[in-house]
C-alpha cells in the first residue's frame, strides 16, 4: 500500500463522475487521439484514463472487495502509469467531438491532473512553471517589466500605447508573444493593424500577468486566483470596454474562467483578435491587397474546438484579393492539434514534435506554401518543427497575413 493521500472525488463535478460511468468503452476516441497516434502508449488514450480512474475509485469507495477489505488505494506503479498518460495529453478535445455520448473530456482530464497534483505525480518542470507564474507573473521566469520588448522594432519607439492609461480596448498580449522572439511578429502585426485602423487601444505592459491558463491545465488552478483578480482590476482601471488577445488560450481563460473565479461579471467584453480584424475589414477601416502564396488554415484547439470560432478566420482569408486557399484533410472540429497544447511539451518534447510533423505534412498535401493559424503557440510549435525537418512551408499567424496584405 502506498503512502499517498486518498482519492478526492471533490476534484470532479457530479456530472463528471457520471460521465466516468457513462463511458461505453466503444474505443472510438482512440483512433482520433493525436498523442496516441504519435506515441502508441495505451495509457494516453481517453479510454485508458477513464478506466484507470474508475478502477481507483472502486478500489477505495465501491465494490464488494473494497467493502470487505477496506481502503485499497492504487499502487505507486499504477499512479505513475496513469500520470504519464494523463500529462502526455495535449487537451485538444478531439475525443469529445467523436465521443458517441459526448463526454466533455477536456475538463475531465484537467480534474484528473488536479488529483495527480495532490499525489505529487506530475512532471518536475511544473514546479518551475508554478514558481515562475506566481512570482515573476510569466511562464519564462524573466522580469515581467520586459513584456513590451516585442514593440521596440515598431515605427514609434517607445510606442504611445505602452504608457496610455485610458483606452477603449486593452490588448492582452500573453506570455508566449511577450517573451518568445520567434513569435514577436504576431503582436507587432496586430498592434500595427490597430494603429493604422485608428483604434483607441493600450496594453498593460508590466502590469499584465500571465492569464493563469498554464497552471489551470496543469492541475494547479488553485494557485491562480490572485493572478486573475490582478488582471481584472488592471483592465477595469483602464476604463476599457473590451479586452482583445491574439492568444486563444488567454481568450478561453478570460472568457470562461475569470468571472467564475472572481464571482461576478467582468464588466467588459472579451474578444479574440480575429473578431476585431473581421470587424475592421467589414467596416472598411483597413484595405487589403493581393497575396499570391497558396495558403491553408490550422484551427487552434482553444479557438476552434474549445471556443467554437471556425468561420471568422476563414472569412478574413477569403477577404484578401487573389488568395489561394485550400483546407487540410482534418479541419474545423476534426482538426489535428499542433502538439503544443496542454503543457505536453514540458512532459514530452519529442511527442510534441511528432504531432506537429503530422500537421505540417497535411499542409503540404493541401498544396500550401503557407500554413496559417490564429495562435502564437501553434506558430511556435509548427514553425519549430518545420525548421527542424527543413520543410519548405512558412508558418504565419492570421494577423501577420493581414498586415502583409495591408502593405501590398
């Protein structure tokens, strides 16, 4: 018998506990799981994760043997196997789409991670992540005052929006775009679009803290309440009517987690950059010129499956004159994950690369020279794998495409 704490069903809602029992073991999810396809480790599959946790519950709280012999926690080996499979998941949500009874799998996997955190069975890198987010307020563990370093190459340094205290729109840049030079082009392009369109906007600069998403999906969501309250207060002080982000994970967290944590409405709108760009195109506040490279579009998991935004990015692409667009084999709700989600890269970097490789091959099969997305992590992951494999495909965020088309 191990010395770990007992299972805590309080990590799960009543609905989730019912979903564990409702699984029919049909196995439909297995073929659609991108991490299982890349690694072929049975512990990764949705079916295995559900079966394992159900067996843990029955060993402690139910069944004839549990009642006869008492408390029987899972062994260390069982927990280790279960943990490895649970943290190698990218939380893409593809299994939910194909589940015949529509089990809401993504929050179920996060609840399992919360249990694993209780057991202290998680990747060691998560401790560093927790410290970075709660002390430095970003995932890079760098001084948070450097959040606007990406803006130094813009036309008007220091940019006027960096010190603007009141504005209609707050651009929440996010940790990856703020600290990873390979994706600096995303905030540079979006800020340039907003400027040229005459949008009244500002950023939070060093007052912007990590949205909390990386810890929430790590199973450490209990540690982000202070972060969330800080960010909400900072936006309210700006008097903004809306917050916009180029990061789908920031968008999803602000939209679905923040009001629940603070216990009241935010008092402002939360939108993704594609909604803003679509609005600017429709109102003719920006003009687009021809773009002559064949492109395809990769749906980010947190913007597509987890937030339901599919049509807006495609409408933006179709608004660009003379553009050639082709869908990949797997698109919209069935789109493959880029491999960079769910904190999986911290658990298994090689697995992330293998998933990204499949997506890049689909882009080439579609005849695209440029693969577009609307997520800085998707760009970082796909572009990194393309460089590693010397693949002749360019990866751009959709706001970079729009800014290029605006320049002609």
